């Protein structure tokens, strides 16, 4: 998934008003920021396989450190701890960790069965990327739903704007 990841940041922003939207966006793509580094280091791998899915030709055949469910739990805990160390708000740190974890959930919807539950474990994925129209509809719908949550929930966008105006 691509813009669908950011839906979680928008959706959870109203219940985490102290956490910047930038931090939440970063948390949604943290795994995808670490992944290319591990590829360059030869720890994880990807190959181009035209036709493997309708939406992307990338065959994610080896990425257990950034995208296995067990590892993502670890990354989520690390992100939450890192946020807590700097900001000292436990609830906000938990939300940052949850946003990191949401990456795997959203990828589970999009990916073919290439996401392992643990390194070397069984691989899962619902395969949304097998349909270009389906992918576009779901990505856009998730993004709009998350954005709407932020914009129209009474304590969301408007509180953020009010705080910025009086800061």
C-alpha cells in the first residue's frame, strides 16, 4: 500500500493531539524507510518480477526484519520507546507504536502472500495488488476516510488549528 498507510496517521491524529502529523506520517512508513537500507546492506532483498501482481512488479521475497509481523511488533515497541524518551507521554508513545504496527496490517491487505508472520514463518497477504482498480479504490477510500476523520472529528483538525493559532 502507498497512500493508504497515511490514512492511519490522519485517523489517529485526533486522539493524539500532542503528536505532530509529521511524526505520525513517519511512523506509518518507518518500515519502508528502514527496508531499503537493509537491502543495500544485503540483509533483505527484492527482485523485479513483471506480472507477479497487477499493481507492482516487485517480488518481496526476503524482508523478514522489516516486514514480518513479529519484527513489526518489535519496531512498534522501539518507536514507542523512542517517542516516550523524547516526549514522556505514555499514551502518545503507544499511539506512535500502534501507527508503526498499522503498516503491517495495511500491507497484509495489499500484498500477495509474501508477509511472514515471523522470520522464516508462514507467509500471508490478501493480494489486493492483484487488481489495479481495486488497489486504487481501496487506497483512495482509506486515505479519504482517514483525512475525513482528522478534518471532521470535532477534536481533530480544528483543535490543531486552534493550538497553532495560539502558540
